[in-house]
């Protein structure tokens, strides 16, 4: 594919040798220094280093590029050297086109006044959602951030339900009470989008603990995995470190996925953290750390397979840093004037959907007509979702306080024995719904 950044799968080093001279750094140190990080096209070679026998855990530092993985597959099976089958490729393409088309339609509806509040779009990051979530089963869990529409779609939440939620209608996946930043679906095990950065990571860690508890204590047949999605800005927050520690300590079946789009609203990632290589924080807590080109769905998928399979086997968590880029501003209210136009133009040439399309056509996995048919199908799905959402009813006034307090009906029962939220006078002066 056109994208050339490499994936680095790194097992946790535990050596505490501090006698090494800084001017005699080994090969590993040279290859993994920060200068070879963001936006780099440099290749990593497979390397290893023996850890001190006095380390708390025996481990090996290994860096593996996606190209090395692909080469091994070619040599071991010359008959079939493709990274995906035709069916898999078409599924990935359809999911990514759905995410892009849905978000583009959201922008239209927002500017037409059909949506309110903040709306954060996912354009450009589709390879991450598709590469990971399309490998999951229904029982596996996904926890997202405020940029959650596409995660919900990839997990199987119908486009109608997601669009209706954005419109604030009762047919939405949260009955219109969640909105853009709070997608939730019990049926699909989408455990929510979270408006505050880092807020969803403890929830995801708890879900992974539930899976482990059911398997080891309740003796149930449970190999469910949880995916926790969050951005680069979250990785300087306390919840991130606390949950990495707990997940590694208890070997929880979770994958921590950093969608590093290089910008936290208007703050450059390079200016916000002492070490921009987020994947290195995984080995620091005793779990593998991975850096992968998040603009290449096939490379993301290769890394995702290994991390998810590892979690299902009971081998614990993995931290995956997907270097990606958002094509729009932080939200639809962001004029996006802080990023260098040349930087935006550079990443526009690395569009993950265009790259996958090129791969499918060049390897005869799909014809142009098949891809056009998928695009037309998705266009109809998205238009249908808008029509459905627009025609759906708004929530009843009595729903205003439901699910706000512990009592699902609102403030509980009044002196007259009736639910207070059903008293028309009780909600006088509140926002019209």
C-alpha cells in the first residue's frame, strides 16, 4: 500500500542497568530514538537485545515492521501471499466508506441545524476503527471517546440508530439523551463514548476485569476482549497510567488503542509530552508496546490480530499506538486554523480509503464496478438514516429527567405518590424538548 510507516512490536524490557555510557548506545536505542517517529518513512529492522538476568521479568526487545511480517507470509506460503481475502477486503472497504460517508453527512446536518452541541468527526482515522473492530465478536466490548460515531458503526450499531441519536430523537441508540459524544448500545456491547478525555479507560478496564472474573472465578466459557480507544492527549492523564498498571498486574484481556492524530484540539502532540513515542509506555508497565501506521488498515489489522488473540489467550493487555490524522478540525465548531496547510495536504495524500482501494484493485481482489456498487449502497444507507432520524419523534417531556439520577424515573416519587417527572409543573422552566 501507499503508506510506508512501520509497526514496532515491543516486548517489555525490564533491565535496570544504569551503567551504560550515553555515547555508547546500542543499535536498539539508535533505531527507536524520537527522531524516527512522527511522519517518518524510515524502516525498522528486526532486532533483539538480551535482558539482564537480574531483571524482574525475562523479556526481549523486538521491533518488527509490517513489511517483515508480509515477507514472512510470502516465503512460507507462496501460493497465497495477500494480506486479506476478497471477502475480507470488501468488508473492510465497505466499513471504511460507511464511516467516511456517515461523517460527511453529519457535517451537512450540523450546518443545517439538525444537530446541536459539539460534534467531533472521524474523517481520516477510519483505518483504526475498521482494522480493530471488524475482528471482534458481538460479545467483545468497545469503549470510545467523544469521537465515537464510527466506532459504533463498526461494531454493528445501525446507521439509523446512530443518526437518530445525533438528531436527539427517541429512536436513537440512547433514546436521544446521549447525543454525539455518548453512543451506547447494550445489544452491541458498545459501552459508551465519553466526553472527558481518559474517562472511558477505567470503564474499559472494568469490563476486561469482568471477563477475567467470569472466566477464572465463575468458571464460565468467556474469552471476551475489550478495546479501549482514546487519543494522544489522554496519555498524559492519570487514569491512563493507573489502568495500564492494573491491566498488566491482573493480565486483563484488553487492548489500549491510542489514536494519535498528532493534535489535541490545537496543541501539537510534540509540544505536549516529554516523549512523543506513546507505545514506549506499554513496556514500562510490563506489557507489549506497538507503533503502527494508522493510515493503513491492513497494517493496523495485522497488529490488531496479534493483540486481540493474545488477550483471548489470557496473556494480558497490549498498548497499540496508531499514528493517524484527522482531516477535519477538532470539532465542527473548530475553524482549524492552527495546523499547517502543508501538513494537512501531506496527510490528505495518504487517505486510508484511497490506499485500500488501490490495494484491492492492484491485487485483483475487487473490480472498479464492485467498489462503486459498495459506495452506492452506503450512500443509500446514509440517506435512509437521515430520513429516518428526521421523521422520528422527539423525546416526551416526561423523559427529561430519566436516567439522570439513580432512580431511572428522575427525582423519585412525590408526596402525592406519583413520579415527580410526570407532574407538568415540575419541569416548568426547563429547556424545551
